[in-house]
C-alpha cells in the first residue's frame, strides 16, 4: 500500500506543478501580448522572444520540469500582422518517470491580442485644431507619427547601458516610475530614461485628442512635431 500511496502523492505533486508552470507561462504570454499590441510597428519575432524570456525571468517561471529549461520554450509559431499579435509558446513537460518510453508531453499555449494604435478613425479631425497628448506626458503633439508617440523600443544589457545613447545623443537616466532595476533594460530612440520592465507606464502610450487651444494652455509643445507652430 505504501508504494501506491507514494506514487499517488508524486502524481498529485506533478499535476500541481504542471498546472502552476502553465499558469505562469500564460501570465507571461498575456503581458507580452498586451505590451506588444501597443508597438506593432517595432515588433518582430526577435523582439517577442527577447520580451518573453526577460519577462519569464522576472516572473520566476518554474523551468526545472521543462525539457531544456527556459531555452526549451520556443515562440517560433508566433506571428504579427496588421490586426493582431498571435503568441505561441511551445515546450515539453518532463514526466516524473519515463512512461511508455516517453520522457514528457508536448504543451502549446497561445495568446492573441488585437493591435491598438491609439487612434479612432471614426473621430473627425479638423487639421490644425486638435492635438495629441499622453497619460503621463507633459507636452502636446500635432502629429500621430511623431516619434515620441510611436515608440521604438530596444533592450540593452546592464554593462552596455552607460554607452547607450538616444537619437539626440543623450545618455539615459533611471525611470522614476519603475526605477529601472535589473540586468536587462529597455530604452527608446527619443526617450531619456531606461526602464526595468516592458510593462512600465513610461513605455506605454495612452493617446487622446484634445483641442489645440486646451493643449496650448495646459501643455508645452513637443520639440519634435510642434515646435514650429
């Protein structure tokens, strides 16, 4: 009876650990998909892989029961198009003991997020009478194509951060919202802060339109797209 009880306990622990691993991988996929949906123009498979692995390390996804560890999780079936981002994490979960000559079973988890560009095409725009502002911004913009609104995000390692420069040739300072702690950081072409997480509010752009009159009374003009007006 005792061996059967031990086998039962082992199977219960195996099932619980498998469910927990799949849940953690699913949480990371959700975070990456939601973040990637904001930056469709800058997203490719390399970015998706880098973002997934960085987030998986941060969230401490258990990988000891995955064949190959974290490197054994592949996103080769992921894709990006004009409407949506489809993420697919494929990996093999190890059995506690070999069953019928097999060491594990195949798992495929998928998440899909619609592309959001912060612009409602049904909203009437009267050229020259509206401006664009962001949730945490202090300036207003006259063009949705302004690089400060359409972020180009790249990752840099801790040892290369000191030498990193933005498009203006300036160094990056620590983001006050996420504190920028870790071994991998995220920076933008025109930003002046480095971020420790892709989910940092400083890397998100919730864009809304307001009247130009209100923008001029409340915000400073963007030096990139509104300085001439």
